[in-house]
C-alpha cells in the first residue's frame, strides 16, 4: 500500500470519527433534555414524545454509521429532537433556550404565520404559529419525502404518512394549497409542492446528498418511525419521561441550556 493511499485512508477515518463525535454530542444533549422534562398538556407531551422518538432514531443511526454522511444523518435526527424539546418548553411557558442550527430545508420551507383552518377531503385541518388544544402537533419545518412542510403547530400530523412511507399520497398538494395559499412566510404554491421544489430550493444541495444517503427515503424512518407507533409516537398520553419540569435546580443546569 502506497504512503498516499495510507494517508488518504487515515484522513477519511478521522473525518468519520469527527462526524460521529459531533453527532454523539448532540445526541447526548437531546437524551439528557428529554429525560429532564415532563409534559403538562397535550402539546408539550406530544412534542416530548416526538423528541424521544428522534433520540431513539439518532442513537440507532449513530450505532450503525460508518460514513460521514450517515453520521450527519444521526446529527440531523438529534437536532430535530432538540427542536421538539424547544417546542415543548415553549408550550409550557418556559424559556426554550438558545437558538439551534437550522435543519436541512427548514429555511426554504418557511413557517406558519397565522391561524388557519381548512376542510380537505371531508376533514378539518388547522394550523397555527402557537400551540393550543386544537393544534397540539408540532413540526420544526423542513422537507418530508422531498416536499416542504412549514414549521408550526397543527391539529394533526398530516405529514407523517409521507414521513413513514417516503412518498406523498393523493390529495397532499390540495391540502398544502388550501392550508398555505397566501400565507406570509410560506414560499410555495401547490404546483411547487407537487413538483417537490420552491423558493430557495437551490440551497438544497446538501439536502439532496442527505436524501441519497437514505435520510428522506426510509433510512431515518426505519430507524425511528418504523410503523409509526414506536415509543408512543402517535400517543400523546405517553409524554411523561420522568424527572421534573426543568433541567435540574429549576434552570438549564448552571444557567446553560446545554
């Protein structure tokens, strides 16, 4: 084996280890925070259930990671979980803590900016920028099966079938158009949603790499979402994770959320 080949192999191995170490750092933070909170209402309980699911997914992914791309998928899952933790804290009227790095596709997906309720295929679906008894399901924003889902609180997790199956069903573009047409902060129309692109999609090069690595095509789904019912994922009543309503001593631990 040539010296150059050995050097290249060592460099690649170091990059993988660095990426895995970075992912583990976020996974450990998520795990500690999930265990330290107890939901007080449906919205916070559901957000914590989702955060716990993301923790399980990230832990599974990092255990199997043998490339930089796979380590980054684990990191992204953990980051999603931390967004759910922030949402749970906000729902309980607590300080959500410092801002987090953006998720892939989050900025271009936009966010819900007003209360809205629509009827699609015989069912009522509501969206809001704030948690409520009517809108207890949070999504941090990003791309699901190649399509944008704005950050916000919803009456039902209408994106989850696509998240589990890796593809959107018939009527999804209609729901998106009815829900978000004319809403400030959501830069997509129904045709863009149906085609899988929209304003700012040029920024999605890294996301495309994640998609090819399996993040959006079942790699994450199989690790965490499975059939959609692991860890009380669809059960808001499963949101009690032990511990108190804070991170220890009534604060984030020494005044730092992390």
